[in-house]
């Protein structure tokens, strides 16, 4: 009857299956421990850095002789620069150390000609060994390379923690600073780009010895004492690295917190745009070199003043050494397995 009346017949609906995409995502999110609006990897990295940032701020305030403010917002100053530092530092340390370890490896052959069948070739395959000295050398060079990469960000983070401001504002302020040359004639000034390299040698040395902790000391302890747990090796290596490098880090922090001479009016007007948090600290040492800064700290507070802030810094280094040692160990096992599959 519909055809006779000219009415257009209705199409039968195609059976469809609704996919509850949100439910599927939610179930997979529960498996991964995430939520639909919060991915796993970036958030965990941010959470880890957020938890340790107050320790870093407390360390810098103690080393510069300033009191820690009660305002929690000050504790997280320089967080962005700290996160940006972690990425190139970790990549360079792991990548350079692995490359140098392969370069330093000793290649030895097993017994050849002991069997006539094809399996004898598998016995005589090259076996690689890495001496402890070569492992420490690779870790030291890798850490030194990472220190050179993060130096400008390290200066900016230290300045942010003292004076506040955004990362871009801090970079612009440092770059536009005019500093008076010590021993130079009046009016002899240079632009502040050189301030980004202030304390660079100490940054390089600190990262070099720090990398030896988790890239060389922990693996060597694990090989010498397989019965020791990874946590014990990480605590021993982390504490050793913290105590050994603390004087280097203290002098570096004082130099980077106080970039210019306190009596140079042109520099003071630019660098001290905001009042420093926690007091002026050691700004009287601004503009001094490596040896002069260390000597001034020792003369004023004794030798132990070089170990200010050891407790918060030691806690950070022990935790970082454990995490990175675990990653290094698992990555090493994966690389060995991958090499075996290639052969």
C-alpha cells in the first residue's frame, strides 16, 4: 500500500554496537593506575620533583645563610627550571656512560677449536668485561658532560629561589645585568651573559662525582657483595656522594645566589629587583671567585660551614641514587638480553 501511495519506504536500521569508550578507558586506566584526565608517566615525574623541591630550596637557603620562609609558595620557586634540568641531565648521564662503557670494555674470546660442530662458535663468542676503574671513568665523564648542559638552568633556578619571578623574567634580568670588572677602570663593564656560567666548574665537578655514585659505585658494590640489597648499596653510595660533594655545592650555591658585588650600584639596581626571600644571606660575597668564596666561608663560619644544608641535600641524593640505580640495573639487564638476542 505504501508503494501505491508513493510514500518512501523506511530503511531498516542497521544493527549497531555501542562501544563504551569511556568505560574501556576507565578500566584500562584502573589497570595502569591512572585516570582519564591524568596520564601516568608525566604526572609521576612532576610528582617526584614536586615532593623534593622543598628540600632543594631548604638546602640553598641554608648554604646561603638565609632563613627558610614559612610561605609554602617560596618552597617551590624554581620548580620549572628544576624539571627542565632533570631531562637533559639524566639523558646525558645515562647515554654518555653507556657509550663510554662500551668503548672501555675489554673483549676476550673463549676457548676456540674445542669442538668441531657449529656450537663451538657460540662458545668462542666475544666476552666483554668492564673494570671498576673504567666504570668510574665513564660515570665521571658522563656526569661532567651533564653538568655543562644544565649550568645556565642551575643559575636561573638558584636566582629564582632567592628573588622570585618567572623563568623568562629571571633569564632576562641576568642577561641585562651590567657587572663591574674587578680591578678594572671605572666604567669598564660587560654584559651579564657571563653570569650564566658562574660556578660552572663546580657544577661540572659536582655532577661528575654524583654520577659516580649510581653509575659506578652501586654496580661495583652489587658485584662485590651480591648479598647486599640494592637499597643498602644506594644509601651508602648516596651518602658518600653527598658528603664528598657538599663543599663544592655550597660554594657553587653561594656564588650563584650572589652574582655581583654588593656595592656596585648599577648591578644592584638590576639584580636586586625584588627583595630576596629569607634575608640578604651571603650577598657580601657577591662577585668573588672560587677560592675567595670558599676562603670567606671558612673564615666566617669555620670548615664545617662548607657542609651547610647537608641533611636536606643528602636526603635528596639518597632517594635519587636509589631510583636511578634501579633504573640503571634494569636497563643494563635489558641491554645484555638485547645483545644476546642479536648474537
